[in-house]
C-alpha cells in the first residue's frame, strides 16, 4: 500500500444559518494542502444538532496533485458526534483527471 503524507491549513471559513429553527448550519470551508498532496479544496458542509450531539455531511472538491499526479478529487464525507464521543464518520471519493492519477495501492 502506498503511504501518502500531507498537511492542510484552513484558509477560509464562511458560516451562515441554514435553518435557525432546527439549528442547521451551512459552511463553506477552503483548504490548502502541502506534502505528498499539493493543491486546494473547497467544501460545502451542512450540519445540524441539538444539545448533546451534532452531525454533518459535506462535498469537498480538491484540485491539485497526489504524489505528482494532477487531477481533481471529489470527496463526500460526514460524521456524527455525541458529546464527547465520535459515533461514526465516513468518506468516499471519486477521481477525475485521467488514468492513473490516483496512486494504486
């Protein structure tokens, strides 16, 4: 299996009320990546919660390179948190950018 190491910094966080009655929130998050992963991403998150727990779903669009292979990656992720424990999380991805752009395991 290929090991990929990188870091990211959050470069933007734009939050707004999505539905105040249900405490739902919409957030746009921008990140920059360095290391084996070079590039930037924009994610749209929808989160909701009540006292004692929260959850979110997101679509994140990454453009850049992984181990020098350029392309675009779409990552669907989300999670559930029940204070203080993380109950579950998931991530799925789909690559665009030509054959072999994502390193083989």
